[in-house]
């Protein structure tokens, strides 16, 4: 399931891209001078600490959501463990796959029945997509178009705008399917999926598709009994986790390049765009693409390319590499306990009777 090369691949990709960017920028400016020009004042370290605190807010929000979804069956320690394991999965798989691909396995290892765990992970997927569907139009409407998209050359500007809206359209459609499948018309969606994947050229995916459809119906039966307070709690945890993740960059800018309030909003708005674009990243955890995208997208707000790259590295250390390290510690222990639990001998009636 997890192996050493899966951990090292995104690290290697990220370091390679960063190395190439350093080499490219070294032609234009003295990066050593850029680094020495950065003054690590007490305020800078406070803001770096604030960036780490924002990432804790992200983990707290998702752990809070896991507890709410399980009707507080999970302890806080268990919820945080599931969160870290899911984030580690996101780090070592393409962004389009995401950490929810093994979330039901992680929940099951913490005592949640596997069928219910699958139901819960479909719910988390719906909540995450719903957050983007709601927040993207609001942020875009509140931010002038030339500030949220314009940065770098024309090709880059048009490319990021086009990618953003195409991905958003796909998210909107997928969210509608999830909403219909788990809340509005689950039986209708199941019939449509059964029919579509009954076609000859789609039959090889029929098993997975029908399994998803059946899980949607099961999820619907559980969610329809939930009170409005439940939805406020789980969506509140979702919003807290995503906004906390975005605010990491605001904290870094505050420490290295203090901005006015309007610029802070633009920085936050662009984070939303970056994370939407990274959803289609083919590399594990968006490694390589993230560093390049950050340096290009925020170039107009940072005086030098070298400083932009240094900020990108700090951003990735706090929001990405920390989770690789945490996962590398947790996964071996989790695998050992899971394997032990699966192979744990159990007494059978026959053996009991023979003892008598």
C-alpha cells in the first residue's frame, strides 16, 4: 500500500523543480544576496509560528469534522490520526486522487465499521466540493478580476484563468451528482449509473461505479436523519480547515513582506485559485507544480524572483513536507497494528468444544 519510493518520489520531484528554478533565477539575480537580505526578526519568527498555527487550524477543523460525522465516536486522538493519515495519502498520490481514497480504511482501523466508514468518506468528499462551489464565486465577485488572475505574462494569466474555471465547472457538476446521489435523488442516480456503465465500452468500470452508487444510497439513508445542527457543525469544520490552509501564505507574507489589508485579501483569494488548479495536478501532492505556480502567481506582489521562491519553499515545508514526515512516522505503526488485527487468531466453537 505504502512504500519508500512513494514517499521519496514527490520529494524528488519537488527538489528537482526547486533546483531548476534556483538555477534559472541565479542567472538573473544573486540568490545568496536575496537570502542574506532577508532579516529574520522576532516578528518574522512569530509569523512563521502563526503559519504553523494556521496548519494546526486545518487539522483541528478536519478532526472536528471526523468526530462530528461519527457522532463523536472517535476520540480526538483518533480523529487527528485519521486526518494525518489522509493528508499523508494526499502527499504521495496525484491531487486528483486525494486523501479520501483510503479514508474508509483509516476510519475502519479506528473502530468504525467499514460500510459506515465508506459512507462517511463520501460525505467528506461532498462537503469539500460544496465548500469550493460556494466559496469560489463569492471570492471572485469580491476580488477585482485583474487582481485575482493577472500575474506574470499573458499566457500564464489566460492559462490559470481557463484552468480555474474548467476545474470549477467539473467540481460543480460533480457536487451536483453527489448532492443528488446522497441527499436529493439517490435511487435515480443509482439507476442512471447502472445504465451508463452497462454500456459495452464502460463495463470494465461497472463494478467500481455500481459500488459507488450503492454507497451513495446507503449514505443518503443515514444523512436524511441528521438535524440541521449536524450540517452546521460538519460544514463549519470543513470551512475552518480550508481557510486555515489558505491563511498559511498570509502569515508568511506578513512576516517577510507586510502588506495592507487589501493585499492580504488578494493573497487569500489567490490561494483559493491555486488549490482549485492543483486539483488536476498529475504529480503526487502537487509536488513541483505547486512551487512553480506559487512563484509565478505571486510574482507581482514580491519584489524578486528569488524571494518568491524562498517563500514558496517555506509554504511547502509548512503545508506539505511536515505531513510527509508525520505520515512516515504514523504509517509503519498503523500498518503493523492493522496487520496484527487482521491476523489475530480467534477462538471457534469447534475448538472450544474439543477442549471440553
